[in-house]
C-alpha cells in the first residue's frame, strides 16, 4: 500500500505554478480564438496586394465569379452579355433575378437591356468558310466616285489634307481656304473626302480588306453581333477603338447599323439604329492595340469596383491600403478590421460607423465633398436680384465686420434686403425695415421659400462644420495615441521588463477604440432628433468626456486645457470685462478661420505626445487599469443604448429644430457658429 502512494519529487511541480501556467494557456487560447473570430464571415481577396495591378487582377477574378453566378438565370447568353445585364442591376444578383421576374422572363428582360441570343443563321455563317458582307462598307455611285477621285488630284485637297495632318481645326482650315478664294462647297467636299477612310472601292487611307473587295470578307476573320450584323476585323478595330476613347461610355456601345428607312433625321431615341449591345468578347477579340485593351479592362474593372459592395466586395478606405474584402457567409457584425488598422463597414465600404445607418454615413461624407461645399457657398453668398425686370445674380461674402443688409443692385439700382429678399426702405411712411442690420421679416418668419431654403442650408452648414471639427479632434487624438504607442515600443525595446507594461499597451488600444467610437457620435448627434431624449444624450456625452479625459490624461503628459485669464478683466468693472470678452471671442473666431484656411492648404503640424516616465506608469498601474475598465464599460453601455434607440432618435436628415449645441456644464444652448461656450471664460478665476 505504501508503494502506491510513493511520490517522485523530481517530477513534482508546484501546484500554484501549475495553476498559473494553466491560466496562462487558457488566456492565450482565448486570445487566439478572439483573433480568429475577428472578421468572422469575411475573407481577403488574395494575399496582401503589392499595388493596384494586383488588386485589379483580384477584382477581375471576383467579377468572373459573380458573372458565373448569373449563368443559372441567363444560360443562353455569353459571359459578356451577362456582365451587361449585371451592370444594369449594379452587379446585384438578387436585383437581376427580381428584374427578370418583373419583365416577364429572360427574353423580355434581355430585349429591354439590348442583348439577344445568337441567331441560327449567324451561327451557321460563323462556322462556315464562306464570305459575307461587312455592314460598315459604304458603296457610292459611279458618278460620285469619279467626282471624289477628281478632288483627290486637286490642289485644294492637298492643302486640306496637309493641314489636317498638322492637327488644325476645321474652322481654321475653312478660313484659310476662303482667303485663297476657294468656294465653300468645294472646301467642305474636300474636308469630307480627306476625313473619310474609304470612297467606294477606292482605297484612300485604310487597311481594311473589305473596302478593296466591295465589302466582301471572310466569315472567319470577322464576327457578327447576336443581331446578325457582320463586321470585318479592321472595321471592328476602328469602331471599338473610337468607343474606348469615350471612357465609361464604351460600356454602353451598341450596334449602329441603320434599320430605319424613313426620310427624317435618324436618332437613337427614335429607334432608327439596331441598338444591340456589344459584349466584352468582341472588344477582347478585335481591339488591336494593347494599350486600348488595357484601357477597356480598367473601365470594366472600375465599374465593378464602384458597385462591388452589392456583391459583398468592399475596398478598405485606408489611405495607403489596397485590400479588398468579401463577405463569405452571414456574419454577426458588419465591421471588418483590416490589418492596416482601419475598421470598415462591409455594406457601404466606408469607415466603421456603427450605430449610424449607412445612408446617413454616406450623406455625411457627401456633405464634406468639394462639390457640395461649392454648392453651399454659392447658395449662401449669391442671390438673384428680386426685381422681376432684372434678375441679375449678385455675389456677396458677409464677414463678421460686415452685417449691413441693405443691397443696391448695380444693374437696375433696386434697393432690397439681403436677408428677406424684399424691397428695402428705412424711414418714411412706406418704410418696411427698422434697421440696416436686423430684418424683422426674417425674425418673424414671414419670408419666401428661397430665403427659408438659404437659412436651412446655413444652419446645416454650421452644424456640419461644428461636428466635423470635433471629428477632426478625435482623429488628432488617435494620431497622438499611436505615436505614444510607438514611443513606448522604442523605449522598451531593449528592456527586459516589457511584459510588465502590457497593461499600458492594452489601455492605449482600448482608448484608441473608444476614440473611434467617440468620433462616430458626432454624426449621430448631427442627425439626432430634437426631442426629449436629446438632453439626456448630451448629459451622457458629458459623462463620456469625463471618463475619456481621465484615462487620456493618465497616459499622456499633457495637462488638461484651461483657458487663461482674459486680458483686461482683472480689477476692471463689469462693462470693461464684457468688452474684453467680446474682443477675445472675436479674436478666437479669427484664429479659427485662419486654422480652417491652413487646413485647406494642408498645413497642419501634428503635436507630438510627451510620454510620462516609466516610474509614473508603474505607480499608476491600478489607476490606469481602473480607468481603462471604466472607459470600456461606459462606452459599451452607451453604444448599446444608442443602438436600441433609448438615448437618441436618428433621422434621415438633420432636424430643423436643432438650432444649437447644448453645453452640459452651464446648461446653455449655443449657436453652431460658436465652437466655445462663454462659460469657458466666465469660470476662470483672475
């Protein structure tokens, strides 16, 4: 019995040490599983791309896969014809199937799209060794042929052809020939002959064999469209090369064979031409120049890339990233974490914006585009003279130093108000304004639709600039935290105590995640409804800032911003204080405007974070861990309540009742044109 309980002490492992190792293994396994669960339901297309060429190849492969999925519903059509149908449906298979059902079948849908199955006659001719006639061959009468041949021998033709070869325009050539006393009909005829490739059977400047054979060509060298209209190899090359030169319009290339015999001006709208769509197989087969082929391939790939999100394929929006992601099956989350550090939405392809809907995120991005800003500037700084007999457009940029609303049209000398767009008269029995700087019509709301639209655009523009500035501040915080992380890595690179600072790296990662979420809350507030939840939402943002600033200040050696005492307020009377405050606020507005100008010029100096001492981090280990957990828990609960709609109601467009932002410190509503609340200055002790 004693032998059964003998213990080999050489193989003995301390129980506490064993438990620590098991705990460590469990944590590593858990971290491994979490790492594997990141991007669950998504896959990257190929390996990490080295450039745009690699990404183009991956997109082409994915485009062929999507095209192959459409074979089940469009079996009698070629791959190029299926791509034409998918482009009409923005590369969405489900939309394609629903459109086919709506049209009443594949054939009806194909007819609407401009594609058709290959006719038996064309198929038999393609498989045979016989000859056929090219539809691009133009046969003219014998008299016209002799007249054109006569023009070719004239001195006028030599002048016209030589100047065309030098790249001169038709107008300059006609003007030059008119000075030489040539008749206008002869000049136009010479231009027509010089710009023609063929004249009947006489070869002027062409390599097409069908022109020298009266339009006859070998059936094996050319190809018909599914409509049955045949072209030779050379004419296909000329036609398609000119179409690719039009850019995206080449995707809409159609057969231009004239099928109308009425005597009128033939147009595509009236259905005078065949209209059969040219598939990609014709482009790939007959376009001769490799440069043109590559250009057409780029056009097709770009079209797929623009609508690839409908097929579950999105591009990472990172500035230096070129990775494409695809949804493989149903995933619990719509967010993708790219190795470049960017989180993106799999539905719209923008940066991750949960809990903001995709439509709002795309609208918010569009408001920041240059075209939208130009349109807003035009609406705010231009106006049409309200005089019905004039209507001239007037431009005026109102600054803080210029608030006079009295306008005098330079064209008709009509006096009108910039604010309400009505006749302006101060003083007298027929006066309708009491001041040059305030409009009673605008304040009472008795203005026209044009003025109301302008006020709405102005309010939304100020709202957008306010929340966009806060988003930019979050971007700056993220850059500082990433710089701090790199600084810590470089400092601890040669240290053996690097594992003791794992809590610090975790805190930085958690704070970066919290900053990204904080950034998303700004467009959420932009589209929030002005209801009973609004004030509660603003209070929650106040508590969010407190948790966030506590951890941010614990990590970076950066003192919280405290406004300095206002010059001229110490020991002064209240009136002097108010004057000094207003002067300082105006100066702040000027500095903000200067900062925006520098940002437009891309002059931006990034403040480098100052790392605290390692001893400070060791002493503050518990405080940093507690603050990290507090930030994680608070942001998790806050976002959960926002998703459920308990804190805020997200509208499709900004609420017109949101006329200012709420300061949670002094409970004051400020206009969106003011980025700093006045309480930031009144709370400063002299």
